C-alpha cells in the first residue's frame, strides 16, 4: 500500500458513478444497489432469447442526503488531490486509534 506513492495512483476525485458501469460485474453492482435501496426501479423489461436472457431496468440512482455523507463529500472536494493509498492509510490510523 505504501509502496505506490509516486506511481500513477488515481485520486478519489477521478472516480465517479460512471465507473460502476465500466466493469464486468455490472450485474453484481446492480444487485447491490437494489438491495441497499440506492437504485429505484420504475420498470423492468425482460427478453428471453435462446440462449440469452436480457433484463432492462429503468429507474434512477438515489442520492443519499445524510449529514455524514455530505460532510465526507465536502471533505473529499477540498482534499481531492489525495490518493486512494492516502485515504486507506488514514482509515488504518483511525482504526488503530480506536483500539
């Protein structure tokens, strides 16, 4: 984790909701968003063609407006030049502090 400093590390602000759609696990991401209530589905279209089954969901991603996530979003906006490694290092320090 600490050995990545100076390399091409992506910053937190480099990631967004659109990154969820780039991976091969879109079905898992969609299921997780549905189960956690983050994805509201208005309609479902199912197409069954041998050997493929296609499912189309129409809805929207729900933005959580809780105070803690808003504070974290503001912090990340102010500190957008932080790398993922630096964020994990801060989490690790915070967990060690609680012990």
